C-alpha cells in the first residue's frame, strides 16, 4: 500500500519528468531575479543568545494537510503574512504544492509582497527546475528533504541553490539522514518530527537528534509544535528556530500565537 510520501513523490517526480523547459534558460532567468532577503541570516538575527528560552519563528502559510485535510482553505496569504509579521516572526514558510496541500506559487508571492520577511518555498524539491522556479517565484530559500533525495541530488540541488543566492533548509528525520545532510555541506538544518511515511508526529524526535548536531550549524525544529512549552523545550535543546504551521493557521489569532512562541519563558 502506497504511503503519503510515496504518493506525493510519485506525483512530483512524474511532473519533473514531463517538464521539458530548458534548464539553462531557467537558471539564467533565475540569476537575473532580485536578490533574496537572507533566510538563514534572519533566523540567526532573531534567535536568542545561548541560555535563554527564546527561538526564532518561521511562520507557515498552510491551507491543508494530506493527513488532516482542510486547515484554513480560504486563508488570505496577504493578511496572514501581516499577522505573522506583527507577532514577531523571523521568516515565512509557504506551501506551494497544490495537489496535496492546497498551496500555490501565488500564495508565496502574495505573502512575500505583503511584508519584508524572507520566505521559504515549502515544497518537494526534486529537480533543478524546482530550484530555479523557487528563485523566480520570489522565494528566499528552498526545502531539501533528505528522505526524498539521493546523495547526488542533495549535493547538486544545494550547490545550485547557493549559486542562485538561495538558502537551503535541509530537512532530516534521524541521525543517519543528518550524516547525509552534513556530508552534502548543509549548514541550515531542520528536524521534522513528522514521519513522512505515516505522518504521525514524535514530539521527542527533535530533542534526540539535536544531541548529534555539530557546532556552527543553524538548527530548526519542525512539526508538532503547538505552543510556548514546546518552543521552550526546543530552545533548551539547542534549536535556533521553530517552523510552525498548523497551530498558527488554526489558532484564531495568529499574531498572538507567534508572539507566544517567541516569549515562552514569560
């Protein structure tokens, strides 16, 4: 029986195979786009000094989840970006997958145009075209999921992102994937607490994996983060940022929800 991840990757790889656009032309067009805002830098600037339970917040524009269905189908990316900014978010993350998450490149453009925050294109990056497209749609960073990529793809896509002035958030789920990410040169690392096969969340995963991080990398915890207590625990474990979507878009007051994540010790 196909898992969530199987279905998502099959759909994205099929589209990648059918993409006949010139890679060289796409890359050249991407190089001419306005300079990105600095996703990695924004996290570093918002993260608290060591010893304080405070993390940067990457606030996500997320309409739907494959496992939970509609979260906020009719959200306004412009209004939501303003609310996140008012709450003190360091960056935005925007889902651009339409089939499984209800997102779009237009959601990313609208959110980014609304505020000055850098934006992660949250999607399954599986081709060179995906990396170039991210730059052209206005993203400041791309997501590279180790579980979805070969070592060669991981290295090549990260290098291309760097050449296009994009930051790459390299996502892992365990220690072996962390080793692969580090071997590919990743310095901005995310630990996703959601199992991409079952879509179940293990809220202890990020704390376990954090013990294996080397010094000098920026660490982001993803998924299963619901409030101030979770943020405080992750800050104590050494994380610089948390990426939160579901808890924010369903909160009823995204500004207050972001602010709470930023001040977990209060």
